[in-house]
């Protein structure tokens, strides 16, 4: 079974985090046991974006779901590495939706 992969675009920054959060929480509510995010089109990511991803992961776990982040853009990679969260948040490339 192929699960849908969602690909948010734009920024995961303090200026956009609230709007992105609402959209992603709705997506989480609409999806099945896993939410797959392709972050290759995220143009910027700061600490608010990292907090957004942690919050989304927490919400998914509370609902018995799994957050799967694939194809992070370089800004997402750098932000996660800054906070030492790459292995906690990124889905290994061998897994597929």
C-alpha cells in the first residue's frame, strides 16, 4: 500500500510556523497511521521550524501515529543538525512510503 506523501513548501520559520502547524496538524488528523513529509521544498528553517517538527512528532505519537520525514532540504538538515535532532526526526532513506 502506498501512503500519500505531503510536500510542504516555503519556510519553516517563526514567521510561518503557526500557519504551517495548523495545516500539518490537519493533515495528521486526515491521514492514517503514518504521516510522510517530503521537506525538499522547504526554503528556510529556524528554531521555530525545528520546534514545529518536534511538536508534530509529539502529536503523532499521542495519536498512535508515526511521523516520517524524508528528503529534507539543506536548510532543514542544517537546522536539525544544529540541535542534534537529525537521527530523532529524519526517517532513514531506506524506508519508503
